[in-house]
C-alpha cells in the first residue's frame, strides 16, 4: 500500500484529470453527470485489460494508460462517434509502489490531452493478482447515425484504413524475436504501444459506410465479425493488405510470404477501421479519408454466404480462426 | 477455460440479458447506444469488486452478481436517479469452471429482473488472479436535479433510511463469529448479501434533500463525506442509530454497548441512504419515505466546522477513522 490510500490517490492524481468537467463532481460523489445534446445518442464502450494477457508484464504504466484509452476511443471511432469523456476502474497489484500508480496517472494525463477528454469517474482498489484496468469511454453521435457492424450489404467493398500488421511486428521487436533497423523498430513498437484511433473519420463513415469495426482481433476475424452480424460472407484479398514500409521490409525477409501476410492479417491490435462501403461510394469515401489524413484501401468484398474466405493470387488460403480470442 | 470461449459465453449467457434493449445491439458491436430524454441528465457510476477483498472467497457467483448490481444501483439511488441500464466488465480466475460463469449470469438475470434493467455491454476476459467484477450503471435524472454530496447546509438534519449495522453482523454470522437464532442469522446474512437500493426514494430526495450519499463505507465515514464535500462538520448521535430487532438482540449481549454501536456505525455495506435535510422539511421527508416503504430517522445534524463528531449520552466518543478504506 506504500502509505497513500485510495482517497489520496484519487484526490491528488485523478481529480486533476477531471477538473475541467463539471459533471465529474471532482470525482468526489457517488456518480458522474453527463449531458447529451438534443438529437444525439450516447455511445458507450468498455474494455478490460489484464497485465500479462493484454500487455506485457513490466510495460511502463504510462504507456498502458495511453494505449488503453486509445483502444477504447478506437471503438468509438468504429461507431462514427465523437468522444465526450471516460472513466477508469483499476485493480492495482497488492504492494505496487506509488510510482507505479503515478506513472499510470501521468499516462492518462497525456492521453486525455491528446484527445481533449475529461476523466469523469471510476474507482481504484487492489488485489492479489495481476494489474487490471477497465476503461469505459463515452461518445455521442447524431441519433440513428451510428455505424454498426450489422449494416453491410451484398457487393459492399471491404475498406481498411492505414496499415495492417505493424502491431504484430512491434510485438516481435519488443519480444526480441525480430531485430530490424532502429528506425523500423521504433516505428513498429510505437504502433503497438500507441495506436491512433481513427476519430477524424466519423463524418465520412456516417456519410458513406454501411458498417464498420475497429481491427482489434485481426483483420480477417474483424471483417468476419461484420459479415456475421450482417448475415453475409466476406472475401479478403491477402495481396491487397496495406503494409507500412517497415512491414514490407520484414515481409521481404520471409520465406513464405503468403503465410507471413496471413500472420499480419490475423494478429490484432492494429486499431485501424474496417468498413463496408457500397462500390459506387468507394472513391468518394477514400478521398474523404485522405482529407482526414488517412489512406484507405479496398481489400475485399461482402457477398452471399457465411464466414471469411482469404485469397492470394486468386487461390484460397486456409486462414484458421484468423484472430485471437482473449479467454 | 473448460471449452467455451469468450464469444460463446457472451452469446449464450449474456446476450439474452440484453435481448429487450435495442441499443445493446445484441452485445455484438463495438459499443452500446443509449438515448437520454430531453431535459434529463445521464448519471453514471462504476464499482469494482475483487474476490477476497470486497466479498468472501467461495461466495456463490450468483449472489456476487446480485449484490454487485444492487450496490451500483445504490449509488444511483443516492443521486436521486432512475436506473436505465448497466454494463459488466469481468476478469474470471483462470481455469474457473463453466458452472461458475453460468451461476454469475444466472445472478445477473435475477437482479436485472428485480430492477427491470437491461445489460447493454461490457466484456469478459480471464487472468491469473482473483475474480474481478466491475459494473457500470446508468441512470437519468431531471437536468440539474441530481442530489449531490456537496449540498448540505448549516443546521440540516442528518437523516438515515432503514437500519444500520445489519451487514456488519451478517458478516460476523457468515464468518461464524456470531451465532444468533436461525431466523436472525438468515435476516442478517441476507442484508449483507442482498442490500436493497433505495431507488423508490428518488422523488422525495429531489424534493427535500440538500445532499445524499449511500452508506457503503460506514455511516460515520459517509456522513463525514457529505460534511467534507459541503465544507461543514457533522455530529452523529450514536444512541439514535436505527437498529433492526436482530441487531438489537446482538447489542443486548454486548458488554460495551457504546463500542458495539460504534462498530455498527463504522462498518459499511448497509446501502442505506444518509441525507442532509433542512429541519423544516424533515417531517414531510420522513412521511414521503414511509410512503416509499422505508423508515427514516434523524441521527445527527450538520454545522459549522469540519469532520465528524460522535456523541453518546451527550458525551463525545472517539470514533477513529469511522469507515473502511479499500486499498
């Protein structure tokens, strides 16, 4: 416990993160208050991260905080929502030093500055087990305009933003299974540790996308989530995978490039968006993404049927589960 | 993991709890949607429970679910809010049997029936540590009408609902430190395991209370939370503590009844409400509580100063911290 109690930590380290937001009530009350503007719906998402399972043990707590918030905001981005506020529920490992907790609060402070978001509540406790962080993020969307997983239609294109597979390679670098140039190492580990939620794309999604999801389980698995929810099948063209230069250099070193691409498309943590967009609107959608500072690429399409088919060079590839189940 | 994965558990056991609520999106999407009526504010509260810290190890998971939801709704009750929905974030102990998880889902099903509430989201994962359950509950209140901790004024009476101390004795019974009649044992353990959130009192609170809190840390500590937040002091009359017949029978067996009352007023988990009510409105407030099926009693008052003073028979009693800090 190292001397400072729950109330002290909340008052000294968390309450300042709530200072600018009246409804947080200084984190001193039984609950928080949040107003939603007329004609808007609230969008709520929650994720639980467990040390050793969702992030490596001994990761800097500040980085964990920043990634946890980014990952939640990525869920809001996938719904085409604008973020409003967030809450944290934390179980510290018993006996964790005060510095551990202040590093976490420092990371939250940085992250909420990035997104101009207030902390509005939550709690902290401790337990004889791994560190657990649950974050709940709140956003808003014009009523009825949230982009769901279930809206894909036959012949919609599967569009993915940004680059896929960097986080997979970042983990290899962090675990010393891959040693690229220091520049590539920094880029890849950065993409693993600090994903960029695609929040600026909300209006483009609302205007053009039938369905969307953020890529957290792996592109193949997440494209399949859209297909399942929409009662369709999806085909993914492995050769169209948008790769960073760093990922391309890794790929060049692999003997079986098809297996290597499959690996990149099956690992999660990209926090890019995968969207179902009607063919006629793809060009407009891609142009709007570029205005938002992000590339998009067509990597497949939705069709009658079920499940996810993966093609490379016109041939079917056995994809397995295509994604990671945390359980 | 015993065979069934995260997706299966969510689909088979949690999704049915969300079936009646469109914005839950079948628990299949990245986030949930919640509408708030015009002129209302959203009230949000979250609590994290850790096995072995907040409840005894080997407690029936169904009971844990029911108490966890009740405790969160108690926070909404303290804000004078009407509950709308809830989310769960769960870390199962690695290797917990499927029956453990289904018992938890059964408990949630019972609890949400009691309060006519839908589950709208959350997640489940597992970890090599104790079982962790975080519940986030959502309510609404007419804008500006939430009852805060910070509104108490000088000479307001401290009113408490129901009975104080039953949960303290329920724990003694559960831990075999106290063996009353089987009827008292059942009552006291029931009060520990299944508190009754005082939701029907929302309108009375909005109409008459300057401040309120739910008694989770102990009556003395929680009255002091109101006093601190309001920039006042509070005096608590220990002899006015509202006791159940079962608690009274326990008290009769104690040598030092003052120390015994202090113990009941210092233990948490009562989930009654402590309110600051202007003296002129106390009778009306108590009458409205009775209409809501709950007794209330004046047990103290707020005044200039700081901290909590405890009196018994006109004499000051040393109360110590007066409440439990989870950390």
